[in-house]
């Protein structure tokens, strides 16, 4: 995977995570940002945003777990 594609994937995973954990007042802005990133990744392929997110489901689960672990206060089990 090229560095550019890897960076876009990381941005998508981060944007999806941020959307999942954000306050209600920030949802619309974060959803718009995620949709923009998804559209960039899709380009002119015959693929929907939903299909792309489904394809990334396992990576998103790993990313979510890593972020939650990273955000835990030190010393908690």
C-alpha cells in the first residue's frame, strides 16, 4: 500500500472513531468530514460509502480497540 493510501486509510479510521465517540453537537461536522474522506478513497470506483466501511470493518475494530487502550488511564486493568 502506498504511503498516500495508508495516510488516507488512517484518516478514515480516525474520522470514523471520532464520529463514534463525539458529542451530539459535533456529529454533523464529523460525519461530513468522514464522508469527504470516503469519497476520496472511492474515487470513481463503483462502490458505496457503506460498502467501503463494511470492507474496513475488521480494521476499524482493531483501530477502535487500540484507541480505547491508548485512552485508558495508566494503572487501570
